[in-house]
């Protein structure tokens, strides 16, 4: 019998679903500029690399895509939130038609 210890609602849902048995979850809190906090739950399996962000009162799900360095998570190729991580640091962008506006930079894990 598999025993689950959960730390949040997302992990509790995954724990209850046997199809997600091989999925790994890691949750980190990032302190960003201007005192902002972003909570990131990383979801990884053989077929999925994603992150679920809690930012500015919203829950945002993003999937990993190609990047030159670190890991870049986005909702799609051209618009929406972009979460780019490298080591313990992250940056949150809003991308619209190829243009990027920085929402939070200098986000560091706590």
C-alpha cells in the first residue's frame, strides 16, 4: 500500500489519483522584489514537466519548454505568463505577441 504525505491541495489530489503515482511534486516559496511572494509547485514525471504558480492571488499552470539556459515554463508559445528559473533564482514575465514585460525579477527561493 502506498502512503502519501501531502503539503497542499495539489499534492493531495495527486496522491489520491493512482495514475499520478510516479509523479514528483516539489513546492518552493520565492521572495521577489517589492516584497512579493510566488509559491511554485513543480510537477515532474516521465512525460510531464510543469509548474503551478500561486501569484497575485491567482493559480497559474505552465509547462516547460525549450530555453538556452535554466528552465522556461509558459502556457503557450506567444502569450501569457512565463516563469524562467535558473538554479535558485526565477523571473516572472508577461508575454504578449512576442513582447515580454517583467512582473517580478530577482525571485529567490526561501
